[in-house]
């Protein structure tokens, strides 16, 4: 059997769509062995297209064509071309109505993309290119349309008929069947379409928005599992309140729904107003779930809700821009977690995951930029680089421009691009315009793969009371990118005095000292920073808060690490120093044990532990992290 060779798609070849679809009216009639899908598309030629005379070409996948009509006239076989992947019509006018009817077979859909059958009903998954398995459509994210969907099904077997937006009508039909009509008032790309026809249990609640609107909330779960979804409902309400308070973003629908189903091949999906989850990310009960389970569930529910604005109201122009929605939304759910739980612990866990998952990806044969330049299959780019490193890129912007300017930048981003499909450039430009910070060089983080390495060294001149910090940046070669240009790296530093306090930082060219933490902008292959009025030899606290996703090399002594572990005002670096110190001591202890000597641990190490314990009441969760030793697996990796 012959198979087609996968085609490589390149970002440089992007072209605007030849046609736009202002609205689509769907009618989905669910039957025992098939579904009949009727679609009415209001189509216009795109004035920005480079092909003003292009024929209409719609995407398809395993659709059985029933009929095609253009402006009310049924087309004969010779007036269109239908293949397994496309429906083409030549000579169409600049504005027209296209009506199609197709037959699909959800019970035979083993790909679990498009519309498929589960044991409790019918569900959809359309990201990235699943909508073409439901009906003919230009299935790309830069075609944003207003959707109306009417669903018909057996009432007893499928009592709930759900789709995006707001339910505007419903009724009964002959033969024990019923129907429901849903309307989404906001334009969206096809990948955000969703529908559910199922027998489920429902938990309902209300939420009053900051503008005083009362909206309906519902969590739908498989029968018999209603007692496990209360926390998910609470998490949704917390996320809604947080997004209003921190970013000024309010729910824009009359209702919001979460559906949890075991037969869902993605973790969770942010479909507009109808989030569909795998049950593992919704169901939790105090007698069977851990604190970590609840925290993770909280973050996932929040993540999908936050997509309502960062991904849905403003979406990505093409799939190369995937991190525009995912990286930004991961950053937002990280900040939600930090505000809800222990901020230091959240940051430690994020960096631990980054180092354990994304750094190896950057160092391997599949390394790719946050915004890839090409792909053969877009599903392969749902990676730690796009998500977690993408979030770090957003965090670095937040660090460089400051929290207040970041909020201004978000406001400007929505003001300019609400209802649009855009690129990472538009996000960065909004941040630059709102803050006045030049992010031109910073954009290399989107274009260059690999984990940069910072080699830092310090020297102290006691007579001049001057501390000089020299930092060189480099980045290893990655596939297709042998040579890297310098990144713009936010490098947060502090200088810790012998009494454990932060020394106020004053660069040589400044007339007065500032705060104890300074964010330095590294933009050259090597840079030197001179701090004046430093009264004593300090211990440098470098890369505070893990201000950039880099590998830092600095020759810390055990005494330096002990001091930072005991006193560093930056919780992340306090934890980091303890991990590095414990690793050094354990590796030496292993060598001593092998040579029949008794391992010795300095008293200062235990005193640093004691100080962490003394500070534990301030943040017990952080103390637990700070007192934990490196994992056995990590220790083994460091041994010769």
C-alpha cells in the first residue's frame, strides 16, 4: 500500500487565507450509526490574500459528501472537486453562501479527533486540525467565525446537548428525540469548536462578575462521580475572581461549562465556554487525593479558564505561534498558583520541571525554538519548549518591564487585537509600546533554540569598596542553528553581606544606591558590572528567582553556599544553594565512604538547616522544600 510522504510546512511560506468565513450555522443530527452534519457558511474573499482569483478550497478528513449548494443552487458533480482531504470549487463569487451536508461516523472514529463516541455519549476534540473531520471548512486558526450549532439526538440516551457559547433555544422532536441550539457571540477559529451529547451528572453553581452579571456555571461528569467534582467548581470560581482582580478580565458569556470524560485523548481543552477535560484533571476527593493532586487540578482548571482571553478572544495566526496562547497562559496559571499557594514553592516546582523536561529537550536532537520555523505534524510541537519555556519567555518580559507595565501591556494587547489571530510579534510589540522597553533583541528567545550558558565570576576591591561581576553568555549549537546571536537575558542579582542582609546596589555610573535586587540586562557576549560602596566582601546571589531559563556557572565555595542557604533573601536561591551544597557534601561523602573513611559534614551546614527551620513558620511549604535533599537519581547522574 502506498502512503503519502509527509509535507514540511514552513513559517516563511505563510500566506493569508484566500477566503474568510464570517459565520457558520451547523446542524448536527446524531443517529445510531452516523451523524448527518449540515453546514451553512457565509464566505467572502479575503482582501489581504495574494491570490484574488483563487478557487475555494476547504479542508476535509473522512467526510462522506451528501450535497453541496452555492447561493441556494445545488451543484452537480462536475461543478466541484471532492477528495479525501479537500472540497474545491472554482469560479466562486467574492461573497456567497455555501451549504454542505456530510455524513460522518463517530462510533468508528478511533482517532478521537473531530466528533467521536464514548461510552456515555458524543464528544469533540478539534485542536489542532480536527474540525475538518466534522464538516468542510478552512481549518486554520486565522479564519475566525461566529458559530451557531443545533444538535439533535435521542433524549433518553443523550439528555444533555451542549456546545460553545450560550444556549438560545431547545425543544422536543418526534420519536423521543430533542434538540438544542447554541450561539457563540464571539468569533473563534475552528479548533475551538466543541459539542457534547451525553448522559452525565451535573453540578451547578453561580458566579457574580465584577460588573454585577450573574452567570451560570456547570461541571458535567460521568454518572456516579458527582461527589468528586466539587473542588473543580471551587477552582473555577477562584480562577474567575483572580483573573478579574489581577488582569481585569471578566467572563464574557452567560454561562461556563466544564465536561469531564475518561475517553478524552488530551489533558484538557479550552473550547470557548465548554472546556472538555480528561477526568484525571477534574475528579478529586479528600479521602483519595493528595495535596499535590488538588494543587495540580486547581492549576489545570485555571489554565483552561484563562485561555478564554489568552487564546480564545485573541488567538494565534498560525500553528507556529502556538506559544502565543500556551506560553502566555501557562505563565498566567503559574502566577495564579503563586498567589494561591506558596510563591517560592511554586517557582521551585516550575524550575525543577523545566530542568527535568525542557532543558533535555533543548539539548537533544529534537531541539526547536519556542516558535518553530517548520513542522511536518503540528501535534509534535505540543512540547515543553512551547509551553514551559514559552512561559519563561513571558516571565522574562514581565521581569524586564515590571508588573505594572506588564498589566498595561496586556490591556493594550487586548485593546488592539481582541477578536484577531496574531503572532508573537504583536504580543511583544504591545509590551514594548506600553513600557518603553526595547524588546527587539529579546525576540530572539522566540527564534533561537537551546539553553544559554552564563559563565560568571566576581572580584572584590576592598580599598575601593568595589565589587565587579563579569558575565559571559553562550549557547550550544542545536539542529539547524550552529551559531547563536546573543540573547537579551534578564539577570537578577543581589549581594549578601556577612550579617545576612542585602547590600543596597549601586552601579558605578549611578549617583545613589537602590534596592537589594537588581535586574541586569545581558545583551552582549560578555559584560562587566561594577558595584560601588560595597563595604565588605559579599556573597553574590545570582539569577534570583531563576530570572531566565539558563544554566549558570559560578565557582561558589561551600562556605558561600552555606551562607546563601542560611540568609539569602531570595527564596529560590536559598533553596538552590541548599541543593548545591547538599550535592557537594553527599558526593564527597560517597568518595569518603568508598575509601573507608567516615563522611564528615561541617557544622555550618547544620546551622544553615537550623536557620531554615527557624524561619519555617513564615512559609512551612518552602521550609519542606528547602530541607529536602537532591533526589537519588539526580545524585547518581552527577557521579563519575
